[in-house]
C-alpha cells in the first residue's frame, strides 16, 4: 500500500509541475494584449486652427474648439472645471454636467450653450496655430488632462 500512495503522490506532483507552465503562460499572453485604461475625462480632440480665413468673425472663432469626453457611464459634474491655454486664457465650466459616454465641444466665440456645445464668448482666438497646450483641471485645480501641438508637443496625446 505504501508503494501505491507514493506512486500516486509522484503522479500528482508530475501533473502539477506539468500544468504550471500553462498557468504561467496565461498572464503573459493576456499582458501582450493589455491596453492602458482610458482616463475618466479627457481632451479628446482640438481644432486649434480655424478653417478658412482668420477674420475674427464669430463664425471663424467658433470653428476653433476643444472637445472634452467623459469615458465613464456616469454623469460628471464639470462645474468649476477649467480649460486653459499657455497664455493663461481660461474657460471655466459653469453649471455644466457631462453625461456618460458623451463629448462637449468648447468653442472660442459667442453662442448659446447646449448639452453638446458650450461657448467661451470671446472676440479673439485662444489657441495658437503654431504651438500651444490645452490643459484641463477639475474644480479643485487638480490636473486631469492636457494635449500639446507644434514645438510644445511634450507628452500630450494628440
């Protein structure tokens, strides 16, 4: 009986050792396909160079915009959040809630705010066509996201 118990223990040990490489291979394979998680809220797109002539018309100003996207399923209150350029121009969201899986476009010119478009009500361009950085901060001043273009492209995702 003792030989039978020893044989079973050796067989179980061999099976365990044989299965170990297969178990270890699963996380490595999964890691190959791992993507970094998307941030909850991000600057998803920027149109910093208004198409057409830069004539400072309201139409031209509103063709300059930044898009903010909520990647979560829940609504996020953006009241007090700021969007800023390198020269210190700042837009502050006022009583605005961004629905889950939604995007809002922040236009430079004047207009009537809706669920999908808000307006800075400016009479001059904000975003530099050659190089600039758009920075988004929450209502506590904490960094949320930024994107850069031109010579200032220092780690921005766009």
